[in-house]
C-alpha cells in the first residue's frame, strides 16, 4: 500500500538552506512551501495545511518561538518542529513550553531530520539528544510511540535485521538505525535486545 506523503513548509530566510533541505527530504516528504518571514509562513500555513512546519527562530519580522501560537492557529493540524542553530537551554525550554512539538539543531544529520519530521507527522514529539542534555530533562511527558515506531519495534521483535526492516518499510538503512537509536533513548534501553524485551514487557508490540 502506498504511504501518504508527508507535507512540510520550511520557514527560513536563507533560501539556499531551505531549498537544500527540500531536496534532502524528497521524495518521501513534499515541501509545499518555503517562507522567508513569519507573515509569509502564516499565510502559507492557512493555505497549504501541511503536516509539519520547520521553523527557524530568527526571522526578519520577529521571533519564531513568540509566533508559535499564531502559526498554530493558522493550521491547527500542523505540528511545529523548531529547527535552529540555537543550543541554549533557556531557548529550548521556551520553545517547548511555547507550543513547539519538537526541537532539532541544524547540526543534525540528514537521517535525524527525516526521523524528527516523521515522528511529528505521526503525532509524536521529538527533542534531539543534545537539547535534552543541555536542559537536563526529557522535555516530554511519559514516552508514547508513533505508529511508525511501533511498526519498527514489531518487526524487530519478529527477528528482522535493520536492513530487512528498511527494505520492508521502504526506508533507508540509516533512517531505521536512527529510529532505533531514538527508541532506545525513549525507553531507556542500552541495546537492541533490551529494547525488544522492554517493548514486549510493556505490551508495545
């Protein structure tokens, strides 16, 4: 069965950066708009209703975090991933308490960006490891798993290797590897065996 394509809008005033991200995400994710200002992002959100908004903090017409409530009002279904260079604890906490659904530093690898977007698109939250380390907290409630995370856990529990899971789900090997790394962080497991055991014990598969 063909999977639904995730739609994103990228709010970043550096056009080359935004266009580069758009190309990296294709074809699994469709960039349906690039906004250089918050006002432009608000307009595009109202028109396109994307699954995820990649939101930079420093935009020409204001602070992205301060604008989260009105951006969310423009498209209630859209989940907001703050994607920024700012690695200050106070900024991270302000973003998450201000309504963001995720926080990812621009130093992240391509596969982590894809996982973060996929997690938000399925209704989850994603806070990168560095942001959690800096704030000394998970910045999240008790861990909940998205459908994709449960699917990967189920295939792991059935004995499939990372490559077999990637082939089965039509994902890249590194994408599945990133998902499993994040799942270990979420469930507090040090290795794959304990991850599968925990998943079974907690009736997650």
